[in-house]
């Protein structure tokens, strides 16, 4: 009996002395933001918490959707904003002016490492900055910052370089959302080039019907990558409508892949812009399967396919597309 009681006491003592994981908080001070201004925390483009500035200070005591997590702190109109890495720890934010860009954020080793990187690279020309980011990924294969950077640049750097940088990652880093995105890109990407045969895929149209690119072979096909939120895509759509109306009777088809995530926005853009060709999407945004297969790193983008499925052009639009179609069909 004494042994049982002693065992219970030991368990109680152990549970009482066990350290609980610290919760996330962000305590901030700033200058120049009006009292009563709301600040918001976003994770993956969705607001999950907000607070109010009082006497040049603010506090968040949020439950993080993930830890570590890449968050955005911003005003309602995004006139002032700052991305940062958050962990389940008390963190502090100190800004010397209303623009949060140069604020000092402490309490997270990941954020401190990120600040060290970007304080050095922000002033560099774009290509130099990208080069330094690649060097960072090589040097820090176990950092989630590296996984984030590589997930952003995978389609820019290409499958071979991405695989080279990805292989040394720790298992934990490969299991992050960023790591899984990179792994999926490596598995799917074929990087088809002009002169290659097209790579077939299937996806659902707005009615939920599965459509394959290969169903249109025998025609000249424009494989078009776009999205409802893409300004340049929407600006180009009236020209593409005219091109389709002129050349579709002669055997020209368009197979449009949307990188949207919101189905209503996608369908609304199709209807508003009078896009009367075949449309598909898996509504996975930048993780769209077809875009990973074809290595799309920016939209609008497209591939022009001959009747036999050979890729004969890329990123053709406006008059250049019309001239090519005149040559092929007339």
C-alpha cells in the first residue's frame, strides 16, 4: 500500500513540475499609428486574430495555427505591414516609425535568423539577392526558412537545382508544408520545352467534369495558365477572346488552367470576361498540379501545341500569337 501511495505522489510531483510549452504572444510598441487603429495577423492569406493600438502599443495573445509560422502583421489597408516568423514563445516588436519594415522583433531564433538574412540582402539587386538566398538554403538545410525560400523559388531554379538543395534537408524540414510542396514539385515536374511532346494531365471543369488536355489533340492548342486575381491575365483576356473567335473555326482551341483557390472567383471571371473555351482547375493555387508539371513560376504563361502534340511556342500572346496562328492555320 505504501508503495502505491509513494508511486502516486511521484506521479503528482512529476506532473506539477513538468514544464508547459510557452504560448505565443506579441507585445509591440510603435510610433505614428493613431489610437484605435486595428492591427491584424494573417496566416496563409487569412486573418486569424486582430487587436487595437492604444498609446503606441499593442498585444496579441493568439493561438498559433502552426509553430513556427510565417505571419503577416498589417493594418486593414496594408499601408503598414511586416512578415515575420512566430513561435510558441513570448515575442516583442519595436518599431521606430509607422512603417513596420525595419521593426526589431525578438523572442524567436528563427525570426532573428531571418532578420539577419534580409537586413543584408534587401538592399541588393534582385539577382544578387536571389543568389544569397540560394547560398542560405545550402548553408542551413535544417532551417524552415530554407524550406520556405526553396518552395518560393523551386519553379524558378528548376527541378535539378531544387532537388540538389532539397536532398540535404532534415526529415523534419521535408515534412513541413513547405517541404511537402517542394517534394510534390520534384515528383510532378517534367519541365517540357519547345520541341518536346506535351505532358498530359486531367482536371475538373467548373461543372465538376474531368477533362484531359489530350482530348483536344488534333487541333492547335493553347495551354493557358491564368487566375481570376491576376491583373495582367485579365487585361490580356479581351485580346485572347478576339484571337479565339478568329481562329477557332480553323482548328484552334484553348485549354485554360486556373491557379485560383476560390471557385466562385474563378467562375465569375470566366463569365465576366466571356471566356468561351475549356476551363479546368484543382483550386490549389500555386500548388496546382498542372502548373507544377509544366514548371510555371509566374502567370500569365502558356504553351502552344501543334496538332501532333509537339510544343511549338511558349508565352505567346497578342500579335505574336496571332502571327503564329496565321502561319500555322492559313
